[in-house]
């Protein structure tokens, strides 16, 4: 049963639909959804009326690249933790995200349908969770966390909740793995198509998977009415993936203008994750990130801000992502400020609202304040268009956060 209808009045509405906030807006929430939005008076008998006094009212924020089961920075060790411990830690990580105003998150490797179900049953206070299941990696790729001297079969890790990925080699095995993740509840497929920072044996420039393998996984995703997201850094890897039909380009730090234009032509969406490289650089070693991974950080970190300009110039849609690990999750909202150094504030806000909803194929349901959308709402003391830091500090500037029409934080009275 839903709570009493809520009528927000005198709100400065900011959902990216306009370039500026819309003062004097009124929003009626009932039955877990937004029923009415108007600059005219709204009447609803029995509703709790909340005069926001000109505060900013936004859609719940969306983070399109998280790893909720990454409870420590050393991903190989994380994969060895007991499933129960990972689950409880994951619940706390997601609760923190919700308290920062993120009401929907997209997990890019590791989270299972069991976590989705636990959230839907109300067992965990957490954002809405969209999953790919286990990320798919070739042997020795970014999802293979075995070091040079590790002789165990990878299967022992892939069955654990704390493992971000699973290994599949060859076209047939890649097809089977993609189908299996969809069977297990994945709503899109994630592939490791480039070298990475957190994995031990693949330099950043390594290409992951053959074209035939990528194309096969794209076909399986398309057959299931969904898409493939690719872990990608280098321009060569991004171009190859886009040509093969990969839709969601994660990171994209080393992209060049011509490839960015190809992304725009193909309708691919970018999901940069700049904050993770900044925090891996400053905190990774002290939190247990292996030395081999620390050495690779600057290969992608230093090009991050430039990639935002390249993507914007080409007209590529960008979604908000963070990709943080372990204790570094607390920096989730700082991506706003990092992007704001290069991009207009309204574009940064759209990346975590309307553009994110487009990537998740949930337009009209999340990322907007409009009739029929889920009642995921955030009240902000201040104007994020003037200062994006109002969206940081662990939700300190957010006196109210609502998900599905229920307050998870209510300090308005």
C-alpha cells in the first residue's frame, strides 16, 4: 500500500527538459508515480501539501556504471569473500547511494538477480537496480583476475557473488554465456573489450575478444531485445566495438574525434567514469589495489577530461557513471563537479537524468518529472545549475529523497 498522496508546491523544477529551473511548479505524487505537474494550482483532497519555498525539485539521480558487489579495491580478493558477507556489504553500499540521491543504478558486472529481488521485496533499502549479471571476458582479459602464476580454473571465481565477471572464449561459448546471463536475469550484456586497470595481465592497449565473438554477443543481445555495453578505453578498441554493434561505450578515455563521430552516427552512448581514476590514483594503493594496477592508472586518467570535450563536440550522448570500488564509493557524487569543469552544468545534470534514462531504455519512467514517471524525486537546497557541488557531500544539501513515492529521507518539516 502506498503512502498518503504528496503535493509539492512552489518548487523550482529541474529535470533537463528546459535549460533553466522552472520556478512556481507544483507536482502531485500518488500511488508511487507522478500524477500531475503544473505551474497552475493542483488540488488533491487528503494530500500532504509540502511548500518547497523555491527549493529545487529534481528527478532521482541515475548512476549508469556501478559495481555494488565491489566491496574492496582488490577485485581478485573480493571474488574470494563469502557470498553472505558480500551481500550484506553490497546492501550497505547501495543504501549509501540512495542517501546521495541516486534512485536508479546500473551495475556493470557482478550483481545478481537475487539482489534485484531483495530490493523489490523491500529487504534492502536501495536504488532501483539494473543488472548485466557477470561481465563477459576472454581468458586473460579484464574480467580474468588470475595473476601470472594462478593455475586454478576460472570457474571457481565466476560462481561467487563477489566476482565481477566470467570467462568465455570462442563464438559458441560467448553466445552461450550471453544467453545464460539473460536467463539469470540480466537486462543487458557487458563485455570486456579492452585491457583494464584492475586486472593483472592485460595492458590498457590490449583488445578483448575477436570481432566474430563481439558480433555474436551483440546478436544474442539484439535477439533478446537488449544491447551490449563494452569496457573500452582506447580509440582502436572503441571503433572496433562500435563497428560490431556495441551500444554503450564505458569509459572512452582515449577516444579520438573521428571515432566519436562514428559513435554519433551509430547512435552509441558514452558512459565516462572519471571520478574512479582520480580516486584510484589517490587512494587505490592504500586500499589494497595491486601495484600492477596502480601503475596503469595514469594511462587513462590523464586523458579523461579531454575525452569529454571530444564526445561533446561530436554530439555523442553521455550518461553519468562512476565505477568506484570499496570505500571509494563515498566519492560517487564528485563526478558531477569533475565533469562540470568541462561541460555546462545542464549537460552534466542531464547525464544523470534524461540521458541516463535513455541509455537504460527507461525514458518516461525515470530521469524526468512528468506525469506517469516513477515518483523518484530529490529536493535540493540550492541551485545545482549555479553550483554542482549542491549534489555532493553525501546528500547533505538534499533534505528530501523519494523513491517510488516513498520518502527515504524527509527533513522538510
